[in-house]
């Protein structure tokens, strides 16, 4: 599995949001696409990531939610994003995800343009498929 290209499991052209988008709009995108991670892109380049857990933090800090009504993505996104290059492998993804604290890795080109997204679920799904193939064979 270590030399399998990352594009074998990544979701190409994932849903994105801009830093200026409202937090409410980002939440709707997460819900309507049934996803937990949303890359934040500005001028074609990755500038952050927003996850379902970021919204949990928002609720913890303000139970009455007025902050949510006015919040923008730039106020709640994570800007220190661990990424994969388009030349990365499944082993590279597994090594980065094993660090912990996050469950998604944007895949970017050399200019930080987003080309895909890989989640821990994608890797686990691939592992299960390979284990099933070994049992069948």
C-alpha cells in the first residue's frame, strides 16, 4: 500500500468555501454534502480548512449562538493545514494522519492549488478492500 498514488483514494475537486463566506453557509455545505471537512480556498489557493469540530468549538464558547450568526469562515477556520502533494502515496497520507488531531488532508499542487481531499475514512476503506481481496484470493 505504501506506493499507491494518493489519487487512487482522494476525492477530486471537493466542495470548498471562501474565507469571506459565512459560518452558516459553510455549515450548510457540510450538511448538504454529508462531509466533515471543508477546504477554504482563496484566489484558487488553499488557505485553511474547516471541520465539523470547529463548529462544536463555536457552540462551546457561546451557547447562545449570536457569534455564529455573524461569524465568517476566516474567524473559525484552521490555518495551519497539513497537506499532501499530488505526488504523495497512501503511506504518506497514513503517516501524516497518524500524527493525530485531524482526519482530513487536502491534496495540493506546487502552487497550493487544491486538487483533492483524503480522509482517514478513505484510507480505512482502502485497507478493508485490500484485506477482503487477500481473503478472497
